């Protein structure tokens, strides 16, 4: 969507009806006769599946194989970076990019006629519902205005707030209170509470993954207690809902007029987890003025210093940068060395210095991948003061002033009203 805004692409949408039922199975699979459809006198017999059905483990892969074969017939090639992206490049330089997730599909490109032509060819083989210009994808509402593309999940958020009785709740200024650190519950699990907690956390995670990077740290942190939550954990999950109730009109806006390229911010909070002393990695990428990728998670190993924790964070960020470079390269975009902003001089020095020394020889080899990327001029790591690093909001609970300051840099703004 960010690329479409920058390139002023035309976007069309459709969905495939009963997608999983099209592919013939390669394996020999049997199933019991379903209730109400048993053949009289042959109740003990089973049915052999010729085609995939919903609920079958092989169904998704079977549909993807069928999809891949047909997409190649109409001139598309799959992306090696993302199995759900297919690319068609015409001889005259026109391009069509198809993004397909199970039965939801979007076609976009610089030539509206070619986009509609490829979409028509797609619909010619499968029964589809033509959505016209793409207005929704995976529950995300899409609105286009000139070279601006706006994404939000307001409709889904309204359902979540209503489901958990938070529609008219007193609003909060931040997802979690500054300084709050959740502690694991050691008592016996409450199955009812656990079900309720997992439901609310799952809803928050879906919002976070789609269009709300501002709740990333809070949602990920509380999700760690889903196996045995306490009432306190559940109340803090509802506190995130209070924050969302007060910011329900926030929208991600990709503005092609900005001509802004990819830039990343990375940060780490050393030994932040009081249970295992793991550090927290946080980073996000911006393109066309808004966030396109973000992450907040505990590091895999214990860092022995803040410099080491920051070094592992920028290395993780670098790997995501390389994936984005490869993906855009397949589409046909030249990506300049991506700038990664970090707030630790020591970690930047270690990444830029390929010489092995005693301070770094114990660090897992995979984290030294960033050195190769810097040396090959694929990324550049620059220093940014800690008070100006918005990735800080992906590593800890911030005070209100700092949180609001960094939230603005994510590209989240109050979206236009329905009447606008």
C-alpha cells in the first residue's frame, strides 16, 4: 500500500468463493462419513477425498499450489520473498502486483487497464466476487484520495470494544501506565479467566499487527501471560482497550506526495524482563510517511551489557531491512542503502568494525550479519539521541508526553470523518 501511494497505482479487489475446494489432492486421504450423510448399509465405510476441504491440514498448501500454477499461466511470477505476492511485468514496462491471502485478493499497478485485464483473467477460472476498487483487505478498511492511501480497523475495533464492554469506558492516554511491569501469576489457572484473557489478547494482537503499532509493546508484553493469567493481567488488557477507545479514529496514512523512502529506527531495553533478564528488541520501518513494519519482542539470549543488547537489536532490524530490499527489488524498485537509526554509539561501532575482539567474541554469530551488510553498503547505521528515538516506545511503557511525541512519528493520525 505504501508503494502504491508513492507510485500512484490503481488498486482493484476481489475474493474467491470457496477457495480451498478447487485443488485436487496429491495425497491419499480418507475421512469418516459426516453426520446426516451416511449411506444406509455402508455406515462402516469411509470416504476418500479427491479435493481439499475446509478444516483439512493440507488445504491451504493445496490451494496455494493451484493458485501458483494458474498465476503463471496468466503471466505472473511468485515473489521469492513473500509467497502471497505475485508480479507481472509487461514488455512496455507496466507492472501489476497481486497480493493474495487465502481468498482475499488485491491487484495493483501503474496501468489501470492492465490491472483490470489481469483481474478479469483471474476471475475467469474461479468463481469470484468482484469488489471493484479495493475498499477492504483482511478486515482493514482502505480509502484512497489522490496519492494518499488510508488504512484503519475502526469497524473491527468497535466490535472489540463492544464485546468486552469497553465502548463507553473512561479513556486512557497510554496503552499501559508508565513504570508498570507485569509479573507472572503463580497460582492455579482459572480456565474461564484464561479463555476471556486469550480472547481479548487475540483481538488486541490482530489490531496491533494490522494498523496499530502504538500498542505493540503493551499487547506483546501481556500476551506472554496467556497460559496462566491473573485478574490483574485481565484488567490491564482492558486498560489497553481504554486507550484504544480514546484513539479509535486513528488512521495510518501513506502519502505519496512525501516521496519518503524507507528508514528504520531500532532500540533495546537492557535486561527489561524481571523474570529471565532478557532484553527487549524494538524496531519499526517507515515508508511514504507511515509505518510499514514493526516489532517488539524479548531477545533470544541474555545480553551482558546495554551495548550488546542494542547490537542484537540493530542486527534483527538489519535482517528485516534485507527482506524489504529483496521484496522491492523483485517488484522492480531500486532501494538505496536503508538507514537504521540507533541510540547507542557502542553498538554502532561494533557493527561498523569487522575486527573480532574479546568484547564481542561470545556474541552469537548470526548477530554479526549486520557487519557484512554495512560493509556491502546495503544498510547504514547512524546515531540518534535516545530522547529522539521513537523505537523506544516498542521496548517499554513510556510517560504520556514521550509516548505522544513518538506516536506522531509512526504515521498514525486522526483520520478523516465518514463525511469528509
